[in-house]
C-alpha cells in the first residue's frame, strides 16, 4: 500500500468519524476509525512512516473531536511504537490477529482516555464507563474487520506465483 493511499484513508476516516459515523451510533458509542488507521499504518509501515501517519491520525482526531486536547496526538504514536515492537515478534498475516490487536488498543485507548477525564475531575458513572468501554471496543473491532478486508481486497498488490 502506498503512503499516499493511507494518508487519504486517514483523512477520509477523520471526516467520516466527525460526520457520518454519528448516525451509526450504538448506545451513544461509535467506532474509532482513526485508531483503526493507526493500527493499519503501524502494520503497513513498521518504520518512521507508520509513526508519522499515526501522529497525523491523532492530530486529526484531536482537532475534530475537541476533547482532551492533544491526548490522541501524543498517544497514537506511542501505540504505533508499541505495535511496531510487537510486530517484530509476532506476524500479523491473519485478519483475526490484526482485529485482536485493534481490540487490545481500543480497550487501552478507552481506559486511558477515561482515566484522564477522571483525573481532570470529571466524574463518570461506573455503568456508563463499562458500557462505553465494552461496546466501544467491540464496535471498533467489528468495523476494523471491514477495514482490513477492504485493505486486503483493494489496497494490497496481488501476489503472483514465481515463475519456475
């Protein structure tokens, strides 16, 4: 996948997350498309480009969401570094492994962002916290499956058998 393709996917995901995805909320929870793009960028480019694209995705999320200013800009590159470190030991060739990775980082992102809100003095009821955590992670994970299927179908070059 070319870097420019992923760059435009991040921009389109940011616009969708800020506008159209609001109509597909499930119990006031929507999927985090930019977190999926961060995982996709980190797996596609395990180098500086993955981190740079993750930084860009986090900055767009902060700009368009208006909450926790700067949190995603700082945390998404950290997620990218962690994914790059993990991918040195584990290959993520199967979609189920990539989807599980998205679930793990969606859970981590939700917990970190809610803890930051609590540390700022915003009270969150336990039931709401659990609902957002569980449903948000599952919804993001389900949508990530679609992202990875589209990426495999349209953005990955076809592998041909070598000539013998």
